[in-house]
């Protein structure tokens, strides 16, 4: 049996939210039967999953083992010492024996551990590096990008495979490190097809009615969904300005903002200043089934990110029949067919508002089917098996 350890500072049974966490949980859930899936991470419940020992847990019906190196009570709150840095340092001294395991990292910093002696080392990169350390990012490496590049240079020779969710990032690595060009490959992301599904007309109307009643919105309301971390990368403040602009010309517009982060209070204040606080419902992160229900109740998904890789949330929304309005970031233009399953436009308030109104003004019953068809090839059952096959063969 092949042992694969996901090295990531989260608790699979905790409430840490983000695209990386979504994909890691899915990788655990869909690990092949011949793979022993473990996690070197943290714990939110030190009584049920104590620090410094292996705990048996269930993730999506799959038996998994978790080895936490410390306790994190509020994983979605930014701290003075970044969680990834703290996790990497502690893991250097507190990781259990991993000599028989293929280690899969989801950021560069944890790859500092076990540079020799394990069965293999794989890194998954979830954004284009130059954007991730750029001015639009909340990642603190943006203050010292030269140190981050030195970290890359020192760790790259220790890896057996690098998979990146951005084709531009794949090209960037090939140009920056030509000696390792064959090491880096594109990794498409995926969605869970048993959770994010195209609803029937009856189910959609039921979900929609429930949401409108909850927020006491008129029956004529058209609902925009924004879901993501309330941080600079996702730019929720721009999304609020887009809603405010669109509402000047489309009176029935309403919006649900799902997520948490350091900008949430700013977003609430700006919504009030712009006079759209009654049109916007701010919600904490949802479980995947609840998020799918919200997608079923909505009319369009809005993405205002400054940069992305291949965002899982877009695949999930499309699978639920939601058209996407987005600026051309990452792999989104390759997922969304402008004019068919959404609109790709400039990252400007008026352009995004125009595209929202264009989508909301359409009345096409087949639109949802076209959205779902656009992402059929990215369901978990079609992507995850190939991922495991690739990393196991690269580490032989």
C-alpha cells in the first residue's frame, strides 16, 4: 500500500475555509483504495484529535489519519506570525517518522521539512507565483519577494513533481527554471459532482423562495452570489461597488456575500455608505451542501479577484447552473464561455456591472444546462485518479 501524507496546516474536520482546503479534503475523500491517506496538520479539537499523536478520522466517508503538531482555535483569523511559517518551523522538530511516505505540500514553506529520507516529495502550487507575491496579494511574502524566490530555488531540486493550477504559472516556472521545466505540470482543479449539481426547476424555485423569505426580499429579486475570503486577493470591496452600480439601473438586484476575513467589517461599512446594505446579506462560510443550496437559489456568480489559479468555486457554481461574471484571471476564461456560460470582462466597476445586468436580463431556460456542460470534464471522479497516478509514478 502506498502511503501519502498531505502536509498542510489545517484540521480536515475543522472550519478552515479556502480553495486549498476544499481540494485537500477532496483528495483525501477520493484517495484510491490502495493509498493510505494521512494528514500532517493542526487540530481545532485537542481532546478529540490531540497534538503529537495519530488520530483516526473520517473525511467524506473515507478513513484518514491526522497528526496535529499544534492547536489552532481560529484558523480563519490572520495572526502576527503567519500560520504557514509557524507550522513549517514546528513541523521541522515535531513531525512523526515519514520515511515511507510520499509527502504532498500545498505551499512552499512546509516543504522545508523532511528534505531527505521520505519516499517522495510533491508540491501543489495554487496560484501564479508572480501574482501571489505581487502587490495585489495579502500574502506577506509580497514584502520580501526576493526571500521567497530564494526559498523556491533551494527547494525545487528536492521535489519529485510540481503541479500548478495556472497554465501561465507553468510557463513562468519553465522560463525561470529551465533545468526543471519537465518537473512542473498543470493541475486542473475539480468539483464534487454529488454535492454541486444542476437542480431541477422545482428544486431551484424552492431554494430561491427559502432564501428570499429569509432576507425578506421581494419575489422579483435577482440574486448575485459572491463567495470567497474577504481579503485583498478576492477584492470583495470591488464586488460591493459593482452591486451598488448595477442597482442604479437594475432595481431588483440583491446579493449574498459568503465568507470571512480581515476586510469583512470594511465591506459592511462600505455597503452602508453606498446605500446597498439592505440589498446585501453578509454570511459566514457555508458547508459545501449549504453553499450548493445558495448557488441553486442564485442567478449569477460574481468574481472580482485580482488574481486566481483555477478557482474551484467557479467550477462548483457552473456545475450548479450558475453563469459567471468575472474579470479575466487565471484559468477562468478557459472555463467560462463568454456569452454562453457567463461573461468575461474588464476588472472595472462599470464593466462588471454591465455584465451583471446583461446576464440578469436574460431569460433563457437552457442557460443552466450550458453552464453545467462547460465543466463536465472537471468532476472529481475524472481528475483525482489521474493526480494520484501521476504523483505515485513520479516518486518511484
